[in-house]
């Protein structure tokens, strides 16, 4: 059992990981759900840790658990324990030559639907004992904390512990449905979408995304709907809810979509990212190779 010395007292890793979850999520219930344990167990573990350290680590407030000064110090120590535990686990995985087990993949819904499903199908055809756990979200997963083994990102990582491969460069264009354009007409360049409804990401998900669409300011437009998923943006635009940015390679799958101002676009890159320690893990490499293969065939 891993332990760390904090203020002269040994900190138990089983208790520390629950402390870290509470610190990050802010509630006992949320931490218990994150770790897939019951709330009572999480509460007992926290109480045991506070008792062993003889320190109050959180203030219990109506808004959640707020770390005390001692809690902030404990967080730094517990995070070092977590980093050591994760590094050991990654290194052990790196020695694993079995083509079986779990591989966690994180990406967006649009990338998952267009590319990753086919990659998973190929993995299962060749290596049926590999189980892929696919998480789709705009937010970046933390590969160092093993929230994912592989991630497809549109940002090139700068962490020296991560290795990456450029997969493709795509672009988004401006689209609306035929029904929307029949009802509202096409926007005029230079008018900042005056008189038009816009479909965009929620500000909490991608702040500032809706300030411009393909280089055109959106200040005179009306935000019709905000979404937290690129796939839902595509569906909303196709449903006639407004004008939005849509990946040009996905638009042909929606015959009702019409491209506006075809000479305007915004490019974006996609990168396959993994932690360097996992590069030699057979099952992770098998999934990574399938993903690369699917992207190469799309070029």
C-alpha cells in the first residue's frame, strides 16, 4: 500500500485518492460517483484521513466542500502520490504484450462518429479480446492521470511526456438548411449576420467560439441555440435552427444542408496523442494503428 509523509504523518493512498476526488469535484457524492464507491465509504475515508493528519481538510459549505489551508497542502502531497502511482501503472502497462484488455479512448462526438467507430470495428475484427472504452466530450482528457490511454485532439500537446502524431487537417464551413434559407434568405458578408439565428457551442464549453464564424463577426446575429456537442450542432443546423460552422467532410451526409459563402472556411488539425509510457503496450498500439489507418484512408 503506497504511503506519503505529510506533516510527519503517513498518508494512506486509498484515503488520499478519495481526498483528491473530493478536492476536484467539490462534493462527497460526486467524488463517490467518480470513484464508483458508495458515499458513506467516501465519507469514512475522508474522516479517517483527517483524523490521521489531525487536520480539517475541507470546510463543508452549502455550495460544496471547500479546501482549507491544510487541505491545499494535503492536495500537493496527494497529487505527488497520484503521479507516482500513475507512472508505475503506465510503466507496467508498457511491458504488457497481450492483445487483450481495456483501452480508453477520448475524442469528440464528431470524430468518434466519423472515424473512431470504424477503427473500433477493425480492432474487434482482428483482436476481439480488446475492449475499447470510448468517451466523447469537447473537454480534453488528462492522459497523465490516465483518464484516457489515447486521445484525438485538435490541439498539439506541449507536454514532453506525451507523444503525438498528426492525423489530418480538416476545415469547417458555414451551413444552413434549405428550409432556413427559404425562410430567411442568405446572410450578406460584412453585416455580422444581422437578422439571422446562429447555432454555436455553449460559452462554458468553448468560450469565445461564437464571436466569429469563418472570419465573419457574429455581433449582429441572434444566438438561437447553444450546444455542448459538435454532432448536435450539425443536427441543429440541419434541422433549420440557424446558421452554424460544420465540418465540410461531414456535410455531404446531410442532403438538406447548403453551404454559405463557399470560399470561406476555418482549418483545424487533429492529433493522436498518448503517454510515452504506453507506446509499447500491445493493445494500445493496436487501437492506435487502427485509428491511424482509418484517417490515412480518408485522405
